[in-house]
């Protein structure tokens, strides 16, 4: 049987058929004689990988003696968009006949009219498996100079800047100093009046990242490495500090001095753009979106103090990779990620931002206006070795933005928690485990 693009309504499939039939030496379509067709086996080669990637076997329910899911024919109608029974019948027969399984080794066929098929919308797929390997390699294998971990993380985040949600918004974008998101808060808890006065007089020194040897590890930075953690509103900033009732919190607003390129993980909470399942890389992009939804939750979750030294390691490595090595072309320039935006686990609806590496340098307006060095200066003056220059200021405090808050109450949101083996535990993917409210 020969078919042509007019036999189907799914645009992605029509495009793939067009590509195949350009190089094919075949006759007219059986259903549209004025159009050139391709053999049903060529159609099967297009449909088969899409089917296998997006559908899995339904579950047998002994109570009703039935299998959940749609029939093979029903799925083929959906995947191809055809209304012609003879096309689906021919395609199903070919897939069943050519199914590459081997019964002597205990294999079962993938295609059968007796099976039920369900859309695999929740599996993390390859990206989830790679992330598990990445964590294991860093946590319990080689911590430094780990070539395997580098290769894994490159694959996981490859082309993430090309993702789009159903409103055509991407998770990677530029923030300018004049944008609303170009301003954010940072705060400290202090019970000492003199210390509060010092903060008010010297915001840069008191609320900026600490000196190198005093920098503690955080979710996105190891010890000694600079990272500016802020929030887009003061309430979220205070909540992230987890102060006790009666504490005094001093906060101030900061702004960036030049555009930054951000990875906004909260964008993955939206619906992804409807995928063209037949487009090149479509399945990988869909799997990456599903993985990033899980990564978005992982990066936002609070970590217990005794577990920080290990649980922070994978996200610290991701931040370093994105800031230092994940080069890509965006908005006409070669860029890396300057900052990561993530949801607040302490303040529902709030968002945090972590400015990484060179984007985290805080100064005042005077230091911004003063050049770091003379461009004609010799970098290796004779007898002195390499000169270490002051880093470029990328963040400055906003004038008269200091605000003090007294903590009057703390709220704790809870939901029912299940360990996987508990009676009554809900059936769900590991990615969604314990993410559901009671």
C-alpha cells in the first residue's frame, strides 16, 4: 500500500513523509492517485520510534479482566491523524509482523491488538537516568576532575535555552537593569542595634557576599566561591532566612548594572509547547522538560543542616557548569548562565535568584564608574608576576532601600507524607512522590 501526506492530518508526520518521498521512486498514492506515495513500510519506520517513545503497555486489572489504555489501532489513529481505516489496518499489520522481538529469549511483542497502550507523560526518561548517574558519580565517586560527570551534565542541559512553554516563553532570557526582575532583596538576621547601624551605613560590605575565606557552602556554591542569593520581594527574602519569632531582620534592595542571562527554572511549571512528535529532537526536548520540572523542585527544596555537605554537591556542580562551561549562542552573543531563578520553598509564590560567579560581584556606584585597570597595563610586569585585578562590579545597592522587619509569627505548611512501602501510599511516579497535598 502507498500513502501520501494528504492521507494524514498531523503536520509533523506530513513533513516527514514529504522528506521521504522526495528521494523515493514509487508510484501514486492508493487513496490520492494524483499524488506520489510512499510504501506503508516507510511510514512504519517513521511512526515506530515515536510510538515506542511516547506509549507504554497498559496495566492488567484482574478484577475486571481487562487491560487499561487504548488499543493499538486507536493509538495509530491519534498519532497519524488519518480517518482511513485501511491505512491504520495496513500500518498495524506491518508493525505487528515486523516487531523485532525474540521469543526464545523470553521477549514479548511490543505491538499487539490485544494490548492496551497508555501515554507516558511522566517518565523522566533518559535525562532522569543520567541525573541519577551524575549524582552518584559526584557524591560517591570522583568529586574533582570528573570527566564522566561533565559529560552527563552536558547531555542533560544541552539546548535547554531552546525550550518553550505553551505561551512561547523560554526558560533562558535576558534581564536588564531597568526590568522589574533587575531588582532584588537580600537580608540578615541581627539582634544587635550597633550591627544594624553598620548595615545601614555600609550595605555593600554587610549584605554583599562575604570575603573569600568566609564564604560558606550553599545550594549553588561550594565553600569559598562567590554567589549572591536574593529574592524578588522582601517577604520571601525574610522567609528564606527561617528566623525565629521575635527576630529582627534588616534587608536592602539591590540592582544589576548590566544585562544578565538567567535560567528561570520556575518556567518549567507551565505547560510545554505542544510538541511535534515527528520533529528531530522532539522526544529529547519533551524528556528534558519533564526532567526540568523535577530538577526545579529539587533545587528549591530546603536541605537539613547535617545533610548540606552532600546534598548540595550536585546542584553546586550544576551551577558551576552553567556559569563557567555551558556556552551557547543567545540574543546574538556567545553566553553562559549568569543566574538561576528558583521557587521559594519557604514562601509559597515567592521566587529566589542566585547570581553566579562574576555576576555576583557587589560594589557601589563609584566602583562601577571606575575602570578596573588601565587597558594598556602589562598583565605580566617584569619581576612581579601576574597582577590580580579587582573584579568588575555587577550588582549595586539601591539608595535608601534599607528596611527593618520584626518577625511576629511563623507559619508551617504541611501535607501528608508517605514512605513508598506505607499502606495507602498513592501510586505515582518517583518524580511526583510526596509532592501531592493530602
